[in-house]
C-alpha cells in the first residue's frame, strides 16, 4: 500500500502535467492495483521492459517475450543446476510445483500460483520472463554461469537480491520506457528516473537525470546524478516535492 505522502507527491506531479510512469520487473497484474491506488493512468512498463500495458484497459501495448526454444533451453540449463523457476505466460505465474519459496513469492506479490508439473513438458508458448528464487550468494554464481552460457541471447539480471530474472535480450527497463516515450511524446533528456536494484542500471543510464535511492546497488549508485533518502523516508516523494517546488519558483 502506498503511503499518503507518496500518493500526494504523485498526484501533485500529475496535476502539474508531468507523466508519471511506473517501470518495474513485476507482472502487470501485480502492479495494476498500485496504479489504481495512485490514480496513475499512464501506461506501465512491466516485466523488466518486456511489457508496456495500459492500466485502464489492460491492453498490452508492447510484448517482447522470450522465444520459445530459447526459453526451453534456459529452463533446461537452470534445472540442470538443480533450481526451479517461475514461468510467466499471459500475465499468469506458472511453476512445476508449489514449494515454500514459490508460495512466499506469490504471497509477497498477492499472486495466484498455477502448478503444471515439469515446465519443459508443459510450455508451448513463449514466456514473458523466467525467474529463479534463491539465496543471494547462490544466485551470484548461477548468474555468472548463465551469463556466460547465454551471452547476448538473454537479458539476465537481479531485481531483488534473491530474484534472478531472465528475459528477451532486447528487453531492459530502458527499452520499455523508450517505447513509451515515443508513444507519449517525451524524451530521455526530459526524464527523471528513480531506481535502487541492479535491473535499474539501464533505466537510469537512459534518463536525462538519474536518482538512486539510498542503499541502492553499487552499480546504480555509479550511474546516479543524485542519491535521495531511503524508501522508509519516502525519498522519492521528497525528491518529487523538491522538484515541483523548484518548478514553482521559476
């Protein structure tokens, strides 16, 4: 649930005629309630940029899934390493079996889980993305091995420390926002982007002004123009307030 100060800052930005775009690795269905709560009707960039969706109509304006055979190869590689995966098709979450880890993930994002048995036997459509959930240190090793094996063929990055995300190689948060910028008529130079996770690096590098939230990943801090206070201090809201105050004073 969004805090009142954050909701108020978003509302003030929208009333000032500023596009407010949520760019996330999450599924569209999991982020849509927050968009409604915040009163945001600009399209959202979801699934690391693989999907751009209209929160009002639910229409996918862009969808760049992983090609089916490449997805099957990736699933086989991850399973050979002894890990399970989350598989996302048609904005639904599928797993081979329901485990404590998959249940925690689904409950965290208020999602329904669909257990389908072995994914390679079930999957017959290109998935939007794949996610491995594990201890961060274990994922570091898996990430390095998968990047070596699928170099240039998959986008591979952590969102949170315990989520390793695999997507179409043409996909990043920046690519999704770039698509939407062309559609809505704004430029990278006019964009202020906020981020904290490793999967925000491309987004912040694309934007004209990059803001990292305190305690962000080192790679995010390295590309940031400014570091705002933490999530607990509603740093994004504070920054929006300051920016709107500056606009009001010109």
